[in-house]
C-alpha cells in the first residue's frame, strides 16, 4: 500500500505508531542523490532536511529505524569536479554529508565507479571516509587472477546484514546492475540475490532487498524471489511503486526531492503482516537538521569560491525552458531532445562558418530532468567537466567515419548529437544541410576538444595527427569558447 503524504503528516503518523515500535521496522529510503543542497531555488530536496526526518523517525523508533541509500551518490556532481586542498573532491562532500545525516546502509550504484578505471583509488578513499555500512552481493574487486570483496576499516564489505530491534530480525542484501571496469568483477544479480535470500531466510523473520537496478530488473528479481517483503530500489530517477505478486517495489525521486518511509509491521508472534510505504515530499516545509546543514554549508562555500575563480556566478538565471530538458543518462545516450539539440546548436553558433556541429552524449552528466528556470549552476551540473571547443577541417571520408562511430554507439557516451546533420535510415545516407555528405570534399566541424583526443569509445582514430584532419582551430585561452559551459550560456542568453 502506498500513500503520498506531507512531512507534517508523516510526523503525526510516527507519533501515533510509537506504541507499536517494538513490532515495527522502519526504513527511510533515498536513492540517486547527487546534490547535497536544495534545488529549484531552495524548494526541493536537501540532505539536511532528510537528516531532520531521519532524526524524527529514529526518536520514535530508536531500535528499529534504518536510513538506507540505494546507490548513486559519489558521482556525478558539480562539487565533485572541483578542487579542494590540492585534490579533486570526487564525492568526498557527499560522504561527509551522509555521515552527518546518519545514513546507516548503502549499496553500490553504477556511478560509484565513475572516477576509477584500472584501480579503485578514489572509491577506496571514499569507503574509508564513510561511517555507514556498504552492502553488496554481486560485486568484487579483481586482484590479479582472483576476485575479493571490497574492504572498509580492514574488514570485507558484507553481501548482506541482519537488522534487529531486539525482537524482530530483518535480513537485507544489496545488488547493483552490471558495470564495466577493469578492477571490477560483477556476477549475475539474480543468482547473488537468490544465494543471499536462501542464507537469510532461515535466520530472519523477513528479507528485504536494497537494489540499484532498472525497474524491469527489479521486477525480474521479485518474480524470482516472491517471498521478499520489500525491494527498495534506485537507478530510476522518478518515484514509482510496482507490485509483482506480493512483492512491492519502491523508488523515490532523485536528489531527495522525495523519500520513502517504509514500515514493516509484525504481529505479537513476530509474523510479518504488511508493509506500509509513504512517499514524503522534501521541501521548505521540512526543517534542516543543524549539524548536517553546517556540513552542507561548508561545502557550498568551498564550491562558491571555486566557481568564482572559474568565472561563474552560480545563482544567475540564464534561461527559462519552454519544455522539460531531459538530461538523464539513458536519454542523452539514445535520443536527440530539447537539451541536446540546444547544446549542439550552441556549439555550431560559436563557430558560425562551420558546416555542422557535434558532441558526445556522455559529456552531459546531470542525469536529471530540468524544467523552468535555468541558472549558471544548472549549466555546470549539465556539463561538470567543462572543456574547450574547437573547429576542425576534415575530409568527408573522416567525417563519415566519425558520424558512423557515433551512430553505432547508441546507448553509450560516444552517441553523437548533431546540428546541421542527419542520417536517413532508408537510404543509409548522411546529409549535411540537406545535401548528401561528399566523402571527397572537406568540411568544417565544430566540436568539443575532448573528441579530438582519441579517448572516446570507438573513436580512437580521431586525433589531430589523422591524415584526414586538414586544419584545427583552437580559440585563444581568454576566449569564452575555451569552456563549453560558457558557449552554452552565451547561446541561451541570446535566446532571451
């Protein structure tokens, strides 16, 4: 059963149910949180507000309340790309805020692995800084020819845990969707979940799952393990409730715009009776917990100073959207919509004598839907890594190779967004300004500098030394075009 309630009502419910706390296990559930402070001009989200709710819930049921996060918090974030004390922040701010907020258990999300390739250096640092427990059943770290559990404080991360208020015992396991990294070994999440469920079933009153999966995979998990009492999920960014048999699946909105409060009710014989789940809106009506708010403010001040040094005014409004800007990862790597169309056009207009403009969908990292007022801070959220833009004169043959590599990378970061270029599927022909691409001709292409490094998937050939590159124009260091975020901002301001 799901109910959507205000914060004030949820506190009232907590008061009324306090007498039953010995027979209730409560979960405060969030997922996919990249921002520590409220968004939408302070109206939505904010980890200090969630921390306040956590305090209230734990006060009413201190032995049986757990604050859980279903993955994705180390990345992507604007603050994570900045430097502090000589190092990139890279999720340090989020771990410190989550420590202050009183998070108890987390599982991995795919974005926890963004900062590392061959060796999990950054992840290891964040693990050691965290005061909450990580739980993961289907991921291990490769060491030579073997795979071993990740470690924290000298101990292996558990694949599952047993939570108890002294009377009720609840088993909890964590699983994550597949992630491709050299240092990571990922096993099938269904098999891992089944193993943990079977191990926990005889030792607990009920078993719940903390997952970072696509909702379709959560449904598969529920079908395979119909005895689960609850699936608390992540990865999807809009709140949802699905029911598969007797297994409820819940996900809250990204960036803590909402949270779920789940109450597992038991009778006097410790038999699970029902799960009551309430979606709570986190807005200005929810007070901030002072200690967490102080940590958030500390990192906001660090970020503000870094932004000023980079020439940004984070709170300045630059644009108002007429339609939602869908910047979710699964969208920008598969479709051309309003946000990516506008960004491609901005790059084109920065080099007006170009024949076309293109950029890789993986450069958009906001992983959120933006609507209404767009600030400079939002643009930094969209393009946190920045980077310059250039104009490359290349042969039609090389351009065709680039466009094909992007087209065949649908679903990956190398998927290309275009302005003044399109692909005609029936004839399998590329068109530039409604003229077929001529492989014998040359074209001026406006693009991000990153694409000329050969580091994009499937585009290792795209280097300044390629014989198909006839000229490369890079703006002077003082030119606004040396930062793609300023390119986008200049374009949006002209739109009014």
